[in-house]
């Protein structure tokens, strides 16, 4: 079976990141929110707004 080196590296990095938070999703989410806030980049909300008529 073909193994893509880039995909394998992404999986390894993701696993290490998750392991650093003991696989605690709430801690991972809090860390990502912190990094987002510290980045200073504008965050776009793509969720649908209520009151919009759907056809």
C-alpha cells in the first residue's frame, strides 16, 4: 500500500500535539482559542445568521 510521507508527517504531528494535552479535547480547544486570540488575525464567522429565509 502506498504511504504518502507528507500525510504521515501530518498524522505524527497531530498525534504529538494531542498527546501533549493528554488527548483532552477541551484543553486542545482552549489552546487553539488562545493561539487564535494571540495571532491578532481577524476571525470570520461563517455560521448562518438567524432570520434568513431558506428556500
